[in-house]
């Protein structure tokens, strides 16, 4: 092992609720059409959690799959990090519920709130802890029950979001050629108004007014966010490639936060790559915020689209505004 140790992903897992919310069903709820949703976003359906399921329930299932894939016993996990904007409750952390359900007695546990960048931010925290020697086995989960904060009267947002969870185990790489090669994280709080849930925090606690004014649901400036992502996505890719002395042709697959087919098409054009080098499953799962990157990664791994030695690029962007990228050479 090299020093400082290089972190790598040793197991992936995901869990999607059974209930499917199709565009046809949304047509009965708001003034929209399957044709509009498909052509503007690329989304056909999303999954919706059962009414008795919370973020920790989905997250625990995804975590079990990831631990199994990594061959790691829950009692050997050092830290559990949960990225979510739909925690089971404001306090305690959803990571603590997951820790308890897994019986991960030795692990300390906390949540991070970075919306759609939450998972990539979490990978950077895990990488730093492993490099610092303060943790050997990090269980990182992205889990969301966004259907609880989506306004099903607002056609501009309710068509986008779905529920689900994904997880990875990160450990020091046995082979120093593998693991995280480069990463870059960003935030710009001046863009907070582009997407937020205004009610329920210390600025506007829950009240009759906050409920009446639907302040506990997502509010979004879709067009501005669209422009933001189209701009930062190719910039992040170029920056990481330059930093790690790689070319776009070295990258086997780009796994971005699943946001909009048209955004990915524009980014692929700007990068001069075919659109299929950017992984997409948003047609079937929609935008699952912090869960979207690990759900996508697990699908890529299960489809055997990554071999040891392949380069894979992760991209997150969303509320905050926050954005971040990570280049990983796949392998243990
Ligand atoms: N069905 C039919 N018409 C609709 C719908 C709908 N579901 N939603 C909006 N429209 C209408 C609008 O009212 C508008 O009508 P108007 O021209 O008469 O005013 C028209 O369609 C165009 O609206 P735009 O908002 O300009 O549509 P756009 O092409 O930008 O698509 C979309 C909207 C899909 C939301 C797009 O802007 C987008 O994907 N933005 C990025 C959103 C995003 O990335 N969010 C998440 C990032 S952060 C996170 O994941 C937490």
C-alpha cells in the first residue's frame, strides 16, 4: 500500500422502491403530457417509496448490498456517512438509524446535506479520511424519499424527482494504481434561490402559514439551473482531465447526477464525445438527488461495464449551489 493510502470503491449497492410513477399517471395529476416530459427531460418513470418507508429504510437496503459486494461485515465499518436532503427526521442523523439497523456497532455516523452533489461530496470526505488514516472502511450512502418534498401540484418540478438509495464501501486500495486519482469540490451560496425547500428550518419554521404557502416543497428555477449545469459539466470534466494528465478518450464512462437528457446531450457535444459515454438511467428512475450517482454506479457495475483499470468520472451538481467531480481508476 502507498502512503498516504489511496481510497478506492470496493463494493456498490442500490435499492429502488417497487411503486412506479409513470408519465401517464402524472398526466392525471397536473397539466402535462408524456410527450412534453419525455422530450424536455428524457424521463419516462420514477419510483415512489411506500408511505411507511423513510430514507433510512431505503438506505439500509442499499448499504447491505454494498457491504455484501465488498465482502465487509457491518461490524468492521469505521464510519457511516449518509448524503440526503430527505432525512427520516431533522435530528438525529439518518446515518445513525442506518448504523443501528445494520448493527454496525463500531461505526460513528453522520449526515451531509449537499443535495445532488451530496454523494460526490461524501466520496471526497471518505477519500480524505482514508488518506489521513482516520478510517479504513467507510460506508457511504445516498438515500432520498423526495416524493415527500415534491409538490404534486407543481408541474415544473413533480415530473423530475423520484425515490431510491445507493451505497458504496470505500477502503484503501491494495494496488496503488487504483482508486481516486483526482477530485474537485465547489460551492456558490449566492445561487441558493435556484433550488430550495424554504420551510421547516430555523428561518421559517413549520407553521400554519408555511404549510398553507406550500413552503415545505421544492421550489426551482428550472431554466437557470439548466444553464448552470450545461456550463459546469464540461468545465469539470476538462479540469479533472488536465489535472490528472488524461484525455477524454481515456475515460470509459462518465457517471453524472441524473438530471436531464438534453443537458447530457449538450455536454457530450461540447466535450466531443458520443452521448452514450455519459451514463443515463434517468428515463427509469428520474432525479433522485443524493442517491442518483450511486444508483447509476451500481447499475454500471451490475451490467459489467467497468473492468479493473478503467477510468470512471463522477459528477455532481445541484442545490447550494454545489458541484463536484472525482476521477477514479476502477479496481481494488
Ligand atoms: N408540462 C408541460 N408544460 C410545462 C411543464 C410540464 N411538466 N413544466 C413547465 N411547462 C411549461 C412552462 O410553463 C413553460 O410554459 P410557457 O412558455 O407558456 O411559460 C414552458 O413549459 C417552458 O418552461 P421551461 O421551464 O422554460 O422549460 P424547460 O425547457 O427549461 O424545461 C426543465 C424545464 C425540464 C425543468 C428544465 O429546465 C430542467 O431540466 N432544468 C434543470 C432542472 C434541474 O436540473 N433540477 C435539479 C438540479 S438540482 C437537484 O437535482 C436537486
